[in-house]
C-alpha cells in the first residue's frame, strides 16, 4: 500500500515536471522542471531498492548535466522567450508529431499487449538471483555484473567517453590570438626609452 | 545479511521506535542550529584574536549571544525582492541552499560505542546508532547533496536580475562543479579502502584492526595522507571559503551571489554556509579520522565517549577552517581552476590507481613493499609520457600558429 502511495506521489511530481519542461517559455524554468522530473525518477529508483541508481541519478543528471544546461543558458543569456513563428529546420514540427505519436504507440503497446502484462512487480529472475549474489547490496551486485559479464561494454563506454572529451577539447581549442605564442627573446625586445633621470643637483 | 541497517529498525516497528527516530531527527536539527551559532561566534572571535582585535564582547558572556542578536536583527529587517528579479526562483533559491546542508548532516555518526557494540548505544531498551540515517548509499548522499547545493548558489545569482550576483554565481558554480570531481575521486579511494559506502561501516572499519602499537586504523594513515590533503583542499573550495572565496570577493563582486538578498533569505544563505562548514568538517572526521571511534574510558557511561571523541576531532577542523581564513590570501581565478583541474584531479586519480594496485597486490599475495616501490615508478612513467605528449602537441600547435601568423 505504502509503495502505491509513494509511486503516485512520485509519478505526479514526474509528470508535472515533464509537462513543465515543454510548456514553460523560459529556458531556465524548463531546466528546473527537468530537475524536478529527475528527482522524481530517483524516488522511483529508491522505491525499487535501487539506491545506487538513485544516488547516481541525482549526482550525474541533476548535479552535472542540468547544471551544465543552466550554465550555458546563463552564460549565453538566452533566458528569453523564443519566437515560435520561426522554424529552424523545415518540416521539423510535423516530423516531431509523427515521432511522438509513434513513441506513445510503442509505449502503449508494451503496457497493453505484452504477453505477461506489466505488473509492477519486481523482476525475480536472472542476474540478481544467483547464489553468489544473495544478500549482497545493490552496489555490490551492480559492480560484480559490470566488471564481469559486461566488462567489455563497460570498457568500450569508458573509451567512448574519453574520446568524446578529447574530441571536444581538440575541436574547441584554437589559438586565436598571440596569447600563446612564445615570448620574444629578451634581447630582441624594443623597450621604450627610460624616463630621463632627474638630476639631483638642479634642485 | 542486510548491511548497514540501524538495529533500531530490525525489530517490529512500534510507537517507541518511531518516537526514538523522531527524537534523533529533532535532536540533530537543534544540535546543528546551536553549533552554527557557536561556529559564527567562534570564527569571529578567533579571527579577531589573530588580528589583535577584541571581537564581539557585548551580547552575553564573551559575546556568545552575538549571533543570536544578529539573527534576530536579520529577521526583523525588511524583506526586499528586486524589481527585475524572477520572483519565484529568487524566493526558492535560499531554500535550495539550506535543505541539502541539513540533509547531509543526517548521515554523520556523531557518537556511539565503537569499542564493544559496533557503534550502537542503548536508548530505553532499544539499540540504535547515533546518526539520523544510515542509507546504503551513505557517502554518495553527501556528493549528491553537494551537487544539489550548487543550484541554490546558481539560481540566486541568476534570479537577482543584476550583474554582480550573476558573475558571482557563474564563478561559484564553475568552482563547485570543478572541485566536486576531486572530492568524488578521493571519496572513491576511501570507499576502496573500506569496501562500503555506508558512513557507519567506514567508522566501524576504522575502529578495528590497524597497525598495532596503539596507532589507530584511520583512513588518514591507511590511504597514505594524500587523499586527506586533496580532500581538505577540495572541501575548502567546495565550501567557497577563503582562500577560495572568489565567489564573494568583495573588491570585485560586491557581495557575490547574495548581493540582492536581505533579511530572512540572506540569513538562510548565511546559515547554509556555516552549516556546510560544519558538515564538511564532520565528513572529514568521519571518513579520515575514525569519526566517533575511540577508547571507552568509563564503561558505565559508554555513550558519552563517542560524542567526546567526535567533537574533539571536529573542533580541530573547525579551527583549521577559521585559521585558513585568517591567514591565507585569496587565489586568483585561473590559479583556482589550474589547481583543481591540473593538479588535484590527476593526483587523486593517480593515487586511486595506486591504492587499487596495492589492493590487488594484497589479494594476489604479492610482496607489499615491491608493490609500493613499483607502482609509483609506473605512475611517474605514465605521468611523464602524458606530459611529454602534451608538450609536443603544444609546441606543434605553436609552430603552426607562428607559421600562419608569420
């Protein structure tokens, strides 16, 4: 019973946030609604005993990614309403409607038509239930699975992220001015002439 | 086996257990508020001592009630909301700063008998830990909350609708996000050492075992001092305290992100700042110095000693933070970023790998001293290769630039 109550509260928070993201005109408000949605999802993770995922959800998404969004919004000063008449990419809006409808259709199909139906019960087969894992916390189980079965995928993801970071640095790093040019040799410097020394005796 | 669960909740949960839990929450709240009051007074007193001034001495004995008087004054003042501000966000921001500060304190064990009872004490026939909560994610809650705290600072500056606060908040959030990485990496080293995320388990781990000769098994020693130093520096930067207080550099930014705030909302920011200082000190004590673990001197009042040890250790760090403020000049912003990204993060990452190598060596039964000798050599070689690569790339880029300019 308590699980249902918590779920309903969290779902309400998530949905209000999600609607707020698309409905609010100010990009900063959108970002804040996004944080609300992410925190609601973290509550759902805790409800499923996935404490680690919840903590990571808050740290990575709410703590890093949305902060970056806000940072860009604040630095670029785009915190104004955009003109909705302008369509940056031709045919974007009808396409978005089609894709959205398709996604909704897929989601509804999963919920309504899937063979077992979606019960909301916890998954009780597979990885987490082997004798080795009994009694371990979710952190231990995740670690064990990540570094054994999915080690290759994990490493590839790590390499991908590193490549992305290096690529971003390489693409953005342009020496635009003479800031980074080596200092001229001391001998070749043309110093302005020194101020004439004041002759003490004249005073 | 369920790890890291307060023994209080192992039995059936009745009224008395709910009351004890509520009592702990209430007590933590009151203790934190009182300690903030004390901390503000303490900071002003110590700083004035170091500057040969007297400091607050009118309100109450030794000026002890000065903070209370200041707080009352702030509550009585007019609550200003600037015309150009975003009203809702402007009002929301102080609460976003204060709530994470309170929540972080809930994972800190402030007492308990770690000598014979694994940190539990007996309250009216129920065993319980002296900490508000012991969630399985433990120390990650601290990292999560410190990333949420960035929102308070960032939104306060943005919503004020004024230039200086915006500059201050951009600085603050960039600084906090940068130093969170170093904090996280040192926390990872601690987790590697302890094998658990729970703060309670960390204290238990440090209370047992060790080198012998009465040397405590503190993570400070077990992880080899470097993570401790990194954590202390990164923690000070995360708190925006001097020498990293560019956020509110008065000469440049008026008051920083809270320039436009007054009255109760300013008081909330002020409270959050000092709360964070106390919590950060408590986190350092917990993860590096064994928290409340220590000898029980008189068995009959065993619950007292944990609190005594905890407060003693906490006091050392509270004093150090004040000391930093009184003696160190402020960093320049580019120095701050260089220190964070180019020194602390690589160093903590390298040290983390070193600790990992040591653990693998222990698992495989390699000679401990050989591992300790070889690992730094490998690390140094890797660092030298990396630096050589950076240097080559830089000189190549420079020669290209020179060609294109010439």
